[in-house]
């Protein structure tokens, strides 16, 4: 099974803590006031109410549009946790992520006049594709602004879904400003990726499906960027099952929620850095923050190494293509499996990953797991020296992936050569054995 860019067929069906945990006591359950047009107006003031009825209404709106994505068990993670662990495979959703849900509900709720004006969005990939397909299905013109460095497959997929794509800015914040300026100039409706009640209600349908597919669930783990998905899932889950624990996960280098929760308001972090571009957001959304503060039990962070290892596990063990943001719940489970009460459902939020980035991440993940070793070493520059070195490596059963042989360098002696090796190994113990054997054979190992 694999998530595919450009997949738009049918509706289908399917059945110690992480790096820096931040806990806070859950507040009361969702309020009961309706949140349709009134909620949209209050959202503009930074306050909105999203209820279970809103999420159920979104589920009806999405009938025949979004897929009931599969719930797949993970024997490996179940063994680590000591209780069943399931993947909610939103990487297999139409357009390759959960974003279609919120985008469609938001655009479907527009008035005829608003639809006639068209919609505009800004995104590096997933939201772009979700809005483009949603608008096409509803017969609405869409313009999507994407960063100039956005992966070509994501740009192509967004165009194929029917959007006019405009490349602006180097980072998403610049792209967002360009889209908002376009909305002000043309009258097009700006479709925010996470900070709107309709978006959150649409994403909350993931939570309803989790409870339908796994009624015995005790913990739901979901990645957090701006917070739309986590907020929606929390509304649905806590309304029906307040005993279920909801855990949010952020990338360590882009974790705006821990300081925001500590401050009691959304705060901005400078220059978020992470490979998980789907959750690379510098400031929580005002609307989702209010919900997450009340309903999400804990927010944890994970490292880049943990994200890489999680992505590798999804690919090797589950045969699922998952992007780094989508793998963040798996990273949290891997980092502290004993801290989760099962059964656990981990939401794999998306699978749109650029093939070139995937190649780099997999190599990084193999290195983090001790299965990829880079070495620099010095040897005497004489005929047959490199062949002798490779013979030593062959006795260790280390697979040589790449060799770089340097003879001329100011740091080398007249009779010295330097070799850089990239090896595929069997784990940390094997890496240590390779280093020890090379040193024992008289080689100077530099790294």
C-alpha cells in the first residue's frame, strides 16, 4: 500500500517520554452552542466554538467525497507498547492527506456570491492539493500560491487538480502573505489551512472514524502544526469518549505549542526548522489553540532522528509511504512506547513526500538506526592499498555503498591517502565492530 500524488479515484474504504513532553490538565468537554455562521464571525475575533454536531455535519458534507481510510494494525509497535497499536491511514486519503476534509467543508459552506469570487490558498503541498480538488469538485475557481522551492511533484499535482498555481516567496509565511494580498485585491475567499471552524470540523471527521473503527481505543496520537487536525480530532473524541487520551506531537525544531500552552496564548517561534514541512508552523492558530488548550491532554516533541526512524519503520514494516509530518505520532511511540496506554491509534496524516527528500530521509533514518555508517580513514598510498581495505570490509559483511579516494590534499602526508566510505551495516553493534576491526588492522579512522 502506498500513498500516491495525484490520486483522485473514487471514495474507497478500509477498515522516558518523547524528547520534551509538555503536559497540561484537560479542560471541560466541548461547548454545546452551535457554530455555523456565528462561529465564522467569532473566528474573526479570535474566538470560536466547534461542537460534535459541527463535526457530524461535516461528515455528512463529506459523504461520497472523502475516503473512509483504513485502520491498519502494527505488530511491531504493538509489541513495543504492550498493547494493540493501529495506524489511521490518512496518507491513503484522496490527494494523499487529510487536508481534503477541511478544505471541502470550508468551500462547501461558502455563499453563492463567495463561490463566484473564487478561492485562494497558500501551501507548500498538502493544503494546496486539498483545496484544489475540493474547489474542482464544487465547481469553484481556485488559485493556489506555493513557495518557489516547492517540490515539482506537488506543484504538478495541484495543477492537475484544477488550481491555478502561482509561485511566490521562499518560505510559506511569504507565500501566505502573497495569497492574502491576492484575496484583498480580487475578492477571492482566503482558505486558511487550519485557523477556521469549518476547517477544524472537517478534520474532526478523522476522530469520528477512529471511534467507529476502534471503539476500544484508549489513546489517540496526532501530529500538530497549526493545530487544525489535532483540534478537530479532540473535539470529536472528547465529546464521545472523554476517557480517551489525546496526545499531540510536534517536531522539536518547530514546536510552537509548548511555549504557547505555557503562556496561555499563541506565541510565535523564530525560524522553525524541521524536515516535517507539514507541521512546520511558527505560530498556533487562534481557533485551534483554544481547543487544544482545553481538550488535548499532552503535547510532546520528537527529534529529526526520531522522525527519520519512524518514516523508515512505516516503509519497511507497514509498507506505507508516509511523509515526516505524518510519521510524527510513530516517532513519539518509538521514543517512549511504555508511556502510552493502549489500544493506541496513531494518525498518519499524509504521504506526500518528494522522492528526493525521501531518499535523504531514508539514509538519515538508516544512520539513526545504526544501519548506515560513514567513515573517513587514512592509509598508505601504495598500489593495492584500497583493495586491501575493501578485503577487510568484506570479512566484516559490511556492504560498501560508496567510496571516495583522495590523494592530493594539504592535510595529507606525501605517502598518505584518505578514503571516505559509506557502508550499509546491521545495527549499532555492527558499526562498532567495523570501527574496532579497522583500527585493529592499523587504519587511522577519522570519523
